[in-house]
């Protein structure tokens, strides 16, 4: 005979919250130390670059991406037109 699935049993786990808190503190301390090291490595008068600078592309890269998007869009439209014109299984408008 199996356990009754309708009975709610106590699921207490001890020590997990404390472990997570210590890991979070260690990560925060590591990030702070890493930031201090990066600031020390910079030349005097240099502005530290943040994560927002990492996602930017050069103009040429952005133009290439736009061209690829347009080509992909045209290709999808052409494939849809071909599929709609050759569709025999459903009444197409």
C-alpha cells in the first residue's frame, strides 16, 4: 500500500538558509574585491566601462545585422507565399 497523497507532511530543512546567506556574502565580497582590482588597474583619469558598454556594436556590425534581418524577413515572406500557393490540404484564403 502506498502513501496517502492527500496528506501534507512537514518538509523542514535545517541549515539551508544559513548556507545560502554565507554564499551570498562571499559572492558580494568577491564582486567588491574584483571591482577594486579593476579600478586599481585603470590608468589615472580613465573612466571605468560598465556592462552597458559591452553590448554596443560598431556601425558596420549594426548595418550587417540589419541587412541579415531584412534578408531573413524577405526569405520568410517568400517561403510563406510559396507555401500558401501550393497548399492543398486546407482551404486557403
